[in-house]
């Protein structure tokens, strides 16, 4: 594809994703996703664990694992991160970030069968996700978009719910994520993975793990409402 067509498809993808991810749906309820309020604590053996805000974590570390129990906000946080990189200047105003990314969000349970297939399964799953938003392009065009975004080092993969992958596929999916992350393609991409804390086992040294917990009171939320800060 020519550069002008790639730019057109990229902009169209971002606009479509923005419209979709701006809304959070829960049962019969819909609400706009305008902010998230979570605490992030680096998972380590140190006695004193440092709490960081979301913008600090995103600006300091490349590949991340967000761990938390059900209801802690893992899925919403991933969606919010992706939304910030496609919605006007939110990456600056809400994440204090100058980085530019094209986010791809994968529900790992939904894509588990594809990710467990032989070959470059991650690329296939990502191309399928892109085609959900750009329904008129074919697989070859989607793969070319992936290659261009990787060469520009702007591909951000948001992999949601490793713990929800069926037991018989989970280890295969984990291995594919590892292989992709360590591959040439993976080194030109960025990855954020979410999983339930209970039952989680170490992923890889290149992924920094953080425990995520949603605020439990209005006072907690008010304490973090400062310019370019989300949690303290």
C-alpha cells in the first residue's frame, strides 16, 4: 500500500476505536470513560513497595503486566490507556505522555484459539482485531498495517485477561506471548498484559509487574485529582 493509503487507514482505525472505547458497557448500563482511578504497586520482594501513578508507570517502563482481582479495574484501565492514545490530546493531558501509539486491544479468551495456532499467531490475532474496525480490508492489508506500525515503533498491544484463557490453551497462549515479545517484531512493539493475581505465574523478565487496585472511597479519588496525576 502507498503511504497515503496507510495514513488514511490509520486515521480511520483511530477514529473508529475512539468511538468504541469511549463507552464502558456493563450489563444494561453505558457510561463514558473519562478517567480511571487506580493505585499501582510494583510487585517485588522488597519490604517497602513503591506506589506509582499510571502516567509514571507508562512513561518509565516498556512492557507491563497489570495484576488484580476481579473488579480492580484491569480491563477498564487497559481500555482507558488505549483511548488516551487515540482521543485528541488525552495522552498529554491525562497520561502526561508525549508518546504516540496505535493501540490494539485483544480479549485473550476470545482470541485464545487463534493464539494457540502454529506460526506467527499473535500477528494473525492482531490482524483479525484490526479488521473488526476496518471491515473492508483483507488480511494482507491488515498485516501490512501491523508491519508499518512496528517499523515506526508505535504499535501498542493491550492483552486482556490471561487468567480467562481456557486451561487447556493457557500455557500455549503464554508461550506465544513470550515468543512474540522476544521476537524482532515484538521488540518494535509495546505490550501491556492483564491477569488476575490469584493463580498468576511469572511471565518474563522483560515485563514489569504491577498490582492494581481500584480506589474504594470518594476521599481516595479526590486525593488524586491533580493536574497530570491520576493516583498518588
